[in-house]
């Protein structure tokens, strides 16, 4: 398995952050309430597992 930058986790983190900002009414995007939290948790877990060695 290639040991590069965790691109998928970074994408999930960015999408989750944008969705969370939308939920907090900082930016305006149509949203689904729990998706940002789920995406952030998954992305942080993936980043943690990638750098945990």
C-alpha cells in the first residue's frame, strides 16, 4: 500500500468543515444536519490512523 498523503481524509475534513460552517450559519449552503459531524469524525480518525506509527 502506498504511504502518501491521505487525500480522501483531507477531502472529508474539508467537506465536513464547510458543512459545519453552514450549520452554524457562517456560510449559506443547503445542508443535512448530522453529515458534517460524521464526516469530521471519519476524517479525523483516518488522519489519526495514517500518522499513528
